């Protein structure tokens, strides 16, 4: 309290916490004529407000994760309203004694997208900012990073894009707090330079608070707005906090720097939010001074002193990513703040179960920005006026607010952990991120299951709780209490087709499979027992979710889609495929049609060598009902697979098709057909042994169906020799091959007694098959 002001024991309202939220509320309440005590140490130890960069904006803080979260959208709606009250609020707290805008330190905000972070976070968040500006009609300008004044990063951190938001400024947080304090005093608020340590209550109603010197202040309305410090007061009332998500600290370090060249930017320069933290931001603070912020580390309790690791990281980022000249500048001050973070990541705004005890905290990174809006709303509510804001989701006692699926929370945790490494300039082999991500996913999945089988913490708490056993116990206790009070968690939206396929798309995209969206949808359809993907809102059973995730993980490991579904198509024939056979490909369709055009005989006799699943043989039989077709393969498993396909397609393939086991290199193979066959087709193994090819073929398909000697032509030579023996004069040979050896293939075919040898391209434009006519004997 003011030394000259005698302390009163009776007030209309006690506001605990003299940061931006508490001070703003005290000003509002006193403006209504209330007798108010504002309680808090003048030095504000541990406070977030006094260490804040104090950027006045909501669009620069937008992230893709925020907009995907149902409760994040509710919170953003508050931010949108808050931006419209600041001009009037600055007038209010100037109280006619100062220029209302003289505490503004920046003319707008410039958001840069640089080369430091990861695309899955930085690029997505930059695009989310731009799209949200567009959606809400907020003025902005796309600018060339080269034209951003004062920006001069290290070339390795050069910006790729930039946009300027002229309506998002910043204030000097220290001057803001002093102005709030002066306004409060002018309005009759009693400042109490002390710490409240417990709540006085009787008969389910609040009566006041006890200070750390033992003095008791009384009031029938008490508002806890002291950030992380509010937790001590909640804990002082037995059972009160059972179902109120506990507050932990988002500890952050910032610095005030005196620039080496005496300059400062006109606007805030910042990156999008990244890696569990607010984006790097440099905020002008007057002549030759800038504020550089800020780190964000979740801790069970607040910290008072900067950790060397965090300070070094912050300063390193500032001169590398924003202005190289900062390397030679002076560090004028180091600031440590502790943002209040609830266990579910969302604010605590409203009355607690203890009548008259309110909470206005847990706002994480935007308490200062929200302070005038929330102060006005709480003043209305405390004195019985009709509310104007929807704060119901954030009422302090509640089941955990999640808003996204467990899977999404885990995926975000993995993404941000990896992004943290890149922001620290880690050096790992280029392809290791995939392995690290694959390893982290099951670690965090198991960890979330260890904490609770149903409720899921926000990503930053999933990560930080692995380092803090006490935090784990707080989470478990809160979840257990909520389960007893509110029942099991609400049905997880992750069980819908839409949520599952969105996850599948992210996994397959990260694994760089060729058609991630197509495969994610096809696997969902397969799990549901059909070909068509059902509506996104279709619910999957737990067993179906597990099956889908297993299949997606295997596809990410490059197991071919056809092996996962057990099906492949050639033309409109659905074929069963196993890992014992080569997967038929659409490339073969053109060859089949071209070959049949050259067969003029009635009731043609056809042989398909290296038949595998029987796809080409059955396609011939489907297109020529009068044909007799024999498929041959050296693999007994392949012959069994092809025979099964013939049986299942009997109604679709009217021709006589059978399959036999045999080696194309055997001079006695089908000797009874020598000189009588009208058409020989073959898709033999043709990959050179030394050739490096994708894992879909090299690892997961049978080697004997893929590789064929040092030049890839060993089996093909045998196929051509056998075809020359089987075909009648004028008979047709159709042969698939490796595109790079088309000339060698043509020479081999011509040397074996074929004429009219022609090369043909596949649907991608590559030489893929040769067709030739058997010359007269």
C-alpha cells in the first residue's frame, strides 16, 4: 500500500495481483465507485507483465494449431474484441494528464518468415496469419524482406517472405504498469505492497485474504489475478482446486539492448510463433533501445533468475535472425517473467465454486493484450451487469479443455521438439529427421498413455512433464478428480474418418510417399471394408483406428499400398496380391491393348511368361473371350496366387486361362506348344542388380521378380528365346523392359528372329515395352 495511506480492513473488492490484468481491473472497479485494494509487491517478482514485450496484436500471434482447436477459436474471438478497445483504454488510463499514445513504442508489426524453423510450423503459421488477416478484413501489406527497414540478418537466416500489419503496435510495459498504478491511485484504489498467501472463507463464501505479514483484508469479492501466484491461494482452500486446472509457469527470458549504432526499428519485427514458444521478436523501446524476446519453458514453479542456456539462445537468435549489428550492442537489462499456464493450456476466467472468489488468470502469452477487455467484463460481472463476452468455456472449475485429438496433440509435440533442434542450429544428417520423428512419436504416445488413458495435456505439457515428475502427479490428480466429477472424457474426435485421414496424410507426407492423400484415403476405405471413402464424420471403432494407424505406419515405411490392402487393379479387374508376387502396374495396360490389336487369328493361343499374380494373362482372357491363355511363373507361390485370381474372376474372364509352374530358361517349357502360339507377353524382372531403386520395389517386393543380373537383361534374354520357340511365324511378342535399355532390348529381340521390332512409351512418356513379329522360320 502507499506509505501515506492507512490500510483499511474492509473493501468492496480485493484484486490480488498488480500486473496488467489486476491493475486494469482495479482501475475499472474504482471507476464504478468501488472501494478496491490492489495487492501485490511493488517490485513484481516473477511477474509476466513487467517482463513482457507488450505487443498489442492478435493476428501476429495466430498459429495453425490455434485455429484448429475449438477452444483456441473461442480464445481468438476474445483477442479480436480486445484489439478494438485499446485506443479508448489508453485514453482512460491517461486520465487527461498525458498523451494517451505516448507509451506506444512501435508503428505496426512486420512478420518475417525466415529459413530458421521448419516448414510444418513456421510456413504454416505464417500462412495462418495471412489467411486470418484476409478473413477478418484486417489491413496488411505483403512486403519484400529487402525493403524492411532495419532488418539485416545473417545470410544463413535470411527471410523468405514478410508482411506488415499496420494496426498491431506495442507499448512500453513498464510505463503501462506505472500509468495504471497512477490512474488507480487517482481513483482511490489502495495499493497494498504485500503478498496474499491464503483465502479467508466461511460458509462457502469468500471473506477476504491473509497477507504474508499476517494482516487480514476483508471483502465479499476477491479476484485472483496474480498469474502463477494465484495457485497458492487456490491451494489454501481445501478441495477448491480439485477440478480447477493447476497453474504452472511459462518461464521466459527477454533482454533490453542498447544498439551499437544508435538506431531502432520503427515497427515490431517478429517471426511466427514456433517450437513451443512465441516467435522471436524485436520491439522498439525508444532511442537506440530495443526489447528482444522471448523464450518459453514450462516449469512447475516460477523462476526468478535467467538460465544461461536460454539467455544465450535468445541473444544468438536476435543477431542472427534480425540484425547482425546487435552482436556489438550492449545488454542494458535482462528480464525474467513467468506466464501463467493452466494444465489444459487455457485461461481461468470466472467465479470459482467458492462464492465471491473469482479467477482472472492463465492467459499464457496474451494477458497484457487482453487486460482492458477482461477488466471491463469482470467489472460488469462482479456488479451484476449483463455479461457481454462468452467466457463460459473458461470457467475455472471444468473438465480439461482439449479441443483437438490426442493424436493431433502428440503429432504437434513431435513437430515442435524437432523444430526446437533446428532453431538451435543442430547438425544432423539430412534424412535423420524422419527417423527421429518416427522414434519420438511412440515415445510421446506411450508417455501420454502413462499420464492418463483418456485425457490429454497440451503439447508443451506433454513434453515438459517428462522432465518434471511433480507435474505428472498434478496432471493425474486433476484428471482423476475430473473423472469423478464429470465422467469420462468426451468422445475423441480422432475416431472420425476425417481426423484419421488428416493424420494419415501428415504421416505419409512426412515420409515422402508418392501419393500421400490418395493412400491415406485408400487405407481408410480398406479398413472400413470398401473402396469408397465414407463421409469424414463417420466414426471408427477403436479396433479400426488401431488397424488404420498400423497400415499408415507400414505405408510410411514404404510397404506398397497394394500389399497393405491385398488388392491391385489392371484394367477393371481386381486382383489379390500377396508379398510373394510382383504388383501389377497400370503401365501394362497399353502393352496388352497394343499386342491384342496385332493378333488377327480366331481363338488365339496365348502364353504369358513371368505371370506373377496372373494380371496380364487374365487381362488377355478378359479382352479376348475366344482365347486360350497359359500363364507361367517359376514361383509356386505366384502360380497359387494367379490360380486364385482366375477362380475369383471366372465371371469376368470368359476365356480359358490356366497357370503352370515353369522356368522361362527351360528349353522344354511348354514344348508341346512349339510353333503354335499366336501371342507371347511378358513383364519379366528387369532391374539391374546394381541399380538403387525405391524401397517399394527393392525391399518389399520379391527380389526374383525385380532384379535380373548385372544389366537387368538376364531373364529377358531367356524370355525372348522361349518366345521365339513358341510363336508361330507372324506371331506377336509383347515385352516390358527397363526404359534405359530400350536399344539393347530391341537388338536382343531382333537377333532372336523377330522383325518389325517397335518401341512404345508408357503413360508417363518413357520407353516401356517392345512389340515384335516372329519372322518366318
